[in-house]
């Protein structure tokens, strides 16, 4: 089971990095740039790994997961 920021999120990542590079090239100090956090997170559950470990996942948790790996 994993809960964290999405690996690929449109509008995040490359495009945001380009904005920071642009500001730095225009003279902004990197230390003065704001820290940005991801806004989308996802819950992924791997049922095969859970079964191997002898765990059962409650149906309510599976229902809330963004992705369930078989």
C-alpha cells in the first residue's frame, strides 16, 4: 500500500520546473523562490503483495483507493 504524491500530474513537474528556471535566468535568487507542494495524492493498494504477507484489505479501504493492483 502506498499513499503519496502522484508521480505524473499534468501541470506539475516539467512545466513548473520551467517556470522556476525562467525566474532564475531573469535574476531571481533560488533561495527566494517559494516551495511548492503537490496538490494531488493517491492511494495505491497491491493485493498480490497483501496476500503474500497474509493480509486482507477491508472493502471500505479498497473502495477509497485510487488504484488497486491485482
